C-alpha cells in the first residue's frame, strides 16, 4: 500500500480550516504541518488534527505537498517558496491577485515540472458535474454568484468570486478561451479596500458565437449560486448551493387560454440523479492526489489555470476606476 502523502497547510482561515479537515479525513493523505504566523490559531488547528505547528515555510524537507490557503495578497511570495522547494502545490483561487503574478507562478511550476492545481472548487460541485455530463450543444450560459458582504475578504469580487464562474463558462464550452470579454466593475461598499470592487459583470463571447453572462456581487442580501445552460431546445439549471439540477423542455404554446385572458404554455421538467455526492473539497483533493500518483495529467491541470485568470484580467484592463 502506498504511504499517505504528507501535507503542509499554509493558512488557517475559513478555507484553510476546511482543507485541514479534508486532508485529515483522507486515507491517501496526512496533515503533518500547519504553517500560520499566529501561533495560538496555528497550534489550535495543528493540535486538532495531530500535526505540528510552524510560523513559516522555513523547512519543507519532510513534506510531500503543500496546500496554500493564505490571504491572496501573500500567494505570490509563498507559492514561489513552495515551488523553489519543488513541492507540488494546491493553491486556493485566485492563484494571485493580478494576472501577471499568476502567470509567473504557473510559468515557474511548468519550468520546474512541479504539479500545480488551483482551487477552482466549483468544477467538483456535484450539480456542476451532473449538468456538464448532460449538456450537448450549449449556446448561452448564465452564472450568478451573489453573497452578503463579508469584511474578512479584502480581494475584490472579480478575483475572489467571478473567477469561479468564468472558469465554469470556459469548461462548459469545451475549455476554449473566450474571444472577447466585456464587462464592468462596481465600487459601492464603504468598508471595502480602495480599489476592491463589490460587483463584477461580464459577457464572454466564444468562437462558436456562444455567449456567457457572468455576475458576481458581495452586496447581495442573500446567497445565490446558480448556473443556467441553454441549448436550442433545452435548458439545464443547476443550484450550486442545494446541489440539484433541473432540465426544462418547452413543448407547446397555445395562442390563448379558453377564457381568452392570456396565453398557455407547457414545459416538461426532469430532475436527473446526481452523478456524485462527494464533497467538492474532498473531490478536489482526490484529483490533486491523482495528479501526484500519475493518474491525472499534471500538464493539463497547470494549463487549465490560466484561461479563467486571463479572462478576469481583461476586466481590469478595461476598467477606468
């Protein structure tokens, strides 16, 4: 039996704590070190999962791979240290807070031949997996990701939220990059860091004339995560929070109801069974471990990072704020 992969976790915020739990629950992995400059917080997470605490990345000699879940503004420097040690890296999205830094990290990983996976977690959502398995010829896609304000998030919503759904659009259209990206960024909340947008709207155009509308907001008053894929004769709707999928087919339209007061339409609804019930974060870890085992392609994983980051970067290129 292959020995479990020894992981170091960098960062113990909300996502870092979730990664710690998932790594510890896997029979293919073992959490051996928690790296967190705040000693009391880091030791608490390390003790909970039987790992050692360290304040920094000084020594990774006894570690096989790293999960990086520190604040985005620290990613570039920390990722550089991990890759310099030739340790496979699972890095939370976005890879970095700018396209240039992201391209540098991906190029470094490629040059050194080190596996790199970005935590674009919605790829592993059971509703997304099911919807993508069902879709045949998509022509239009709408993704909405709205949330109430979270002061702990310092990054604007384009990199923090919209990158997920731009990635989903790219995956839905066969991995092709959009031929054009148009959009706008909105700055509204008084507590946001200067220059950090609160709303991001984008329209992506693809080479086959397909369109995607993507919307992210952190000034919503309720949490919304929906994916709607339209084909010419069918609509597939996924709720990414409830993790369910519904298929709609319009079958008839009568000119008027019998009482003459309106129109009558008829649609067929289908609710397919999900192809997976695996927790997305655990499924993502499984995929990363498959890359390390050689059962998934490390080059493909690295190459799949940049398209969504490049598309989001185009929004900032055209922003005059």
